């Protein structure tokens, strides 16, 4: 999980797009598949869930799923990466992410 304070919502939106392109470029991936499913705990934050398939620099085939979301001028990114991904595991990880939760 990472966080970037872009300063304002417009810059955060542009930063989120840059993060998406960088993830695809890193994996030498084609266009990402955008999923309509996003965690309920994001309290209305603008969210996108992407699936990428590509290769590591040494040629290993990998899959990556990213969840990016914006709250005000801040962009958050959660990433799951591996040669095989369990959809149930990825869904469980992403569903545990939320904004404004208290332990």
C-alpha cells in the first residue's frame, strides 16, 4: 500500500493516471482490464481496480492487480503481484482496505 499527496484533486487524478501507465510499462503489459468491483469501505472515494498481465525484466510471465483511489488531493495504491493470483485472496485483500476506519 502506498500513498501520494498530490496537493489537490486535479493533480491527484493526473497522478493516478501516471501510476497506471507506469505499472503497465514496468510489466511490459498491454492495456489493463478495468474491473467494476471496488471495495465498499472506500466511502465514496474515486476508485479503479486494474488487472495487468505482462513480464518481469527477466521474462517471467506475471499478473498484477492494482486498486487505486483518490480522496481529496491524495492518491492511494494497493498492489498484488505474482505469477499466479488467487482471485479470492486478491478480493479479500482489497476488501479490507478502507478510508476513515478506526481500529
